[in-house]
């Protein structure tokens, strides 16, 4: 018996899914990550940190400063390392 191990993906939609957050560059993992990515171009963690309390400002073009983003990424990396050690 012969099996063809070639897989062909057929995508009939024009939508492209991103698999990484545009703010923190972490991979999108949960359903919340993907749904918030469609609406706000970010993961759930970035939404909670930067957008939830500033929805109107975000819609008007506000984005976190490089310094705020750098501090957030350091904090997130430290928290990830703590989880990995457990």
C-alpha cells in the first residue's frame, strides 16, 4: 500500500492569521489572544496592560512609549522565567 505524505492546505479566505502579538512579539496562544488580536492587534496580556483602561485613547491612536514597552517586556520575561522554574 502506498501513502502520499504530501499535505496540501487550501485556504479559501483572504484573511491572514498572525500568530504573534504586534506589541510584545510573544506567540498568540489562547482563544482570547486570537480574538483580541483581530480587534486590537495584540495579545490578551497586552490588552490588559495597555488597552483595557484606555480604549478611547487607543482608538484615537495612542500607543505605549518605547520605555513603557521595554519595562513591560522585562517584567513579562521575569514572570515567564519564574513560571518555568516552578
